[in-house]
C-alpha cells in the first residue's frame, strides 16, 4: 500500500527521515508492501510546499539546508503559510483513493504548552488523519485528550521516537508484552546530560564540557532544556502517561538537573565504584504516579550506570516479568528518524488488517 | 476469540503455563478478547488426556505432581499414548467451528536431534494447526524446514520462549523493528552457568557451586547441557537461524563450556576490573554465519558483564540502529510460561486480521 505523508516540521529529524526513507525504500516495499510518498512539507522559517503528485523530498531538504524557501516547490494553488494550513489542505479528499494519509509531526519541543505541535496533531486527528510524531511534548502534556480524539476518529496516534529514539518502548509494550503491567520505570533518557556526565568522569568540568557539546551542535544554544532536566521530565511524563496512565505533565515531575554536579563529585563517585547518572523515574505506590528526574549515584553494575556518551536505556518494572531493560548503545538522528518509519509500518499494518 | 490448546509436554514450564493462563485470564479476555481452553495434555510418563469440552488443567497439574496418571481425565474414547497421537486426535475437524487450535510444545531439549519435539511440530503444522513452543531444539536444528512447512499450510510457528524466556527477541524484531537487519549478536543466554560464574565471583568453587544448583533443582542431574555450553549453543543456533538465516545446527557452533573455569580465574578477572561470562555470539563476515559459545573476559561496564545470577541479555548488532541490548534482570519459569502467552496472543491477532 501507499502512504502519502505531510511533514510538519522539517529540521534535522525530518530531513534525516526523508533520506532514511529513500535509503530503505526497497526493504519497505519488499517486506511490508509499503511505499511512502511525501506530498507536503511545512517548515517554521522556510515556507510550505504541497504537491498532490509528490514532492522531491531530497531536493526539499537541500533547499532548506541552503537557507532557501520551499514555496517554489508548491503546487497547492494556495498561499499555505503554516503547518495547520498544510494539514487542512492535506485533509481534503484526494482525487483517487487507495493511499493512506499520515501527518508526521517533528516541530521543536515546547515543554510548557507543546505548541504548535498539539495544534497540528488536533487538526490532523480531528480530520481522521493518522499522526506519527517524534515530539514528546504532546504526549507529555495532552496524552489522554489526543488518545481519545484518535480513538473517536478511528485514527492512529503513534510516537515511538518521542522518548528513546529508535529503541522500541511503546511498541514493545503494545506489540510484544500483552497483558503485562508496568508498575514503574527508571531510565537515562537525555543524551546531552549523559554525555556531559561521561566527560566529567573522564576528567572534565561542567562548563567546558557543555560548551564543547554546544560547539558540536549536540546541545542547544539554550541548554536549559537538557541540563535543567526539562527534556528528561517531558520524557518521564510521556512514559508515565502512556505506560501507567498517570495523567501528569512535565511540571508535575519533581526535577533536579545537573548544573550543580561538579567534576569532583562525579569522580568521587567513580572512586567509590559508583556512577552518577541523570535518572528519570516513576512509580505508583497505591496513590497517584510520582515521577522525578534527578542525578543519582548508582552502583557501577547498574544497567543505567554503564551508559556512556549518547547511550540511553530504560528499565521497566513489570508485574509478570520482573525488571526488563532496553538499551540503545548508540543513539542519534538516524535512530529517531527510524522510529518514524516503524510507526508508519504500524499504520500500514493496521490499515491492511481493517 | 477462543483458542483450544493441546499441550504436548507438561513439565515445569507446561504446568506453570496453565497456572499463569488462569491467573491472567481476565486480562487476556478484556484486552485481547482471548479465551484459552485446554483440551489435550500429553506427558512422557503420566499418560495422555483429551476432552473436546475442555480439561481441568489445574487438576491435571496436581495429578501429575502427585505422580499419578492423566488418563482418568481422558474423554477421547481412544487409548492415546503419545504426543503425536494426541495431535492426530486434536486435528480432527471439531464439531462446531469458531475456536482456533494451537499445539503448545514444551517437551525437553534434545540438542542432537530435537526429538520428539520436531515430530510433534511436523504433525501439527502438517495438519494446518498453529504451533507455539518453548523448545529451542527444533528452531536450532530444523528452522528452515519448519518455517517453510508453516508457510505452506498457512499456520503459525512461534517460539518466543525458546531462547530468552519472557524477553521478546523474535517478536521484537518481527513486530517492532521492521526493515532492520541483524548483522550479529552476543548474549548471556544460559542461567545455570551464569549463576555458577556469579558464585565463583563471590568466592565459590566450580564443583560445590554446581552441586548447590543441582540440589536447588536449577541445574539438571546431568549438567552437561548447561556447563558444556550445549544449551547456549542451541540458543545461538536458533537465534542465528531465525535472525540471520544462518542454516546451522548446535553442532556447527564452536563451543567451549565453563568446566575449565576456576574460581581463581574468575576472581583474577574481577581484580582486573573485568568479569568472565559464558557468551553466545554470531557474526557474518562476508561468508556464512559463524557462531560460538565460550567464556569471555569482559570489561565490567559491558552490558553482559553486569548480569548476575539468573539475569540474561542479548546485544543485537543492527545495520540501522547500531547495538541494542535487551536484558531480563530476573529470569525464571514464569517468564518462560509468559512467552507462550505472548505467542498465543500473536496467533489470535493473526487469526483476527485474516
């Protein structure tokens, strides 16, 4: 089957996605009978393009990377100027049936309000269009609303890449662990802070380590999302909402970042045979789910303690199987882009089994 | 939907399965619309029972545990005396349609020929009946034949519990990592040897540690399957066959067990900051897949080095996502029994989407 895609957000993840989709086009066709066609792209600063017959996605990526505007690829006959407008155009009944339609949402994280991502997702699901996103904000802030909207419109709302890049977590539970209850979790889910902690273990100090990661383009110019624990808090809320029906937001997560963690403290822990990691966790103890993010000193043999650099992992506590850990030893853009592909395969499977 | 089950093999795993299925009956019904009914049980030493209207499985487990014969539960009207005979009776067209039929194979491992497990699986698949097994032998020895037979009869052949107990490995790849290629793996997959190595780290010696595990019922009276690496070799072959299409058998796996590993050697490794683990691995370097099992000295921060006691883990090397590790921090009978449940849910999903 063919899925027509509208990409809302076309940053590093969105552009890596279109290239990965081209790289594995033959596999998706051969193994999943799945063809992807990109018909719309909306960016924040490089305009919007829509073409019912398919856009040259690689060309679009190159245009954006040259700092030019996408609008010259546009064949919509309208002056589309936002993600919501693209989705409205995309939602019009297509000329010929057959292809499914999916909005792929990869706009940047707004940890307070998840805007405009939530608007995009509401617009798409409201029109009965499936949504795949790598954005953790909407799941962290409005999970129940979006889940119920998707169910009411018989649409899929999938977000495997929102928390752990390419590691399957939501799919793992949904597809491979039927009947299992998650009673808690703890994880290292933020690569920037883990990379900094690793550099401190190796003799560095916080400020130079952060500056080095900003220069390398790994950490943002405003690093607060990472080092103050907001990114990890959003992921903890997303995991707690989906896996434990917590009904919380990032602001409900008890949060301590790593600004106060000195190289000396990290190396003193190592000398004791321990490691300091920024741990995101949640547990339900009779009452509501309590989630938190904070630096923790862990024994060196803990599955989270062994993570260095960009590695991340989640330890799920379950009722039937005890603790299960899933570890991504190399994280990065390709992994996040791949998560979008897995969700598209899920969309295709669901449509084929209808 | 309802699945009628014939259990061939009714040892620790089979009996834990019927109890677990009863414990989570409500979840399976509510979340997967799945009802399980056990209509046949074949044992090696306690006879065979079949009842089209359903057997009292808990009662059957108690009968076997008292050392008595199952035949008094039998309503087949025949003198069934083997697993194959039970399967033939089970394969007769049922009076009323509706229920799916699944053979659950849990007879003991025969690492040389996988008998009688292969006979049971051939008989069931040949009759178009789905098969779920926790037996690694058939997958290690005859994967391609059984896969092709299942495909030809439009039947499912599933074996999630054969290698890593309750950790999803085969389901993980099939359901959550579409398009990903496994280029190699390494894992700690045998609990008995890992438990012994942990006891050596803590000051023990090989022979007393082994004797202790035999007394506790964890290791077999004949411990060769575990300590000589045969069990791990069978798992390595099964993984290599299914994940990498290796077409090998356990005899093709280069194999060194842990009999030659002394407490002194284990503790000297610890003193160097390392750990010795029995590692099962496979890789494809241009030519055919090479698989092996041997004690390896690993850095303490390796995902396999941190495994103590009954924990096990598999590190998958993939083309798109780099290395992914899946770790079961607590393994045991419940986990293996649960793997049978996950495969039954897969069978039900496939039937529902036909």
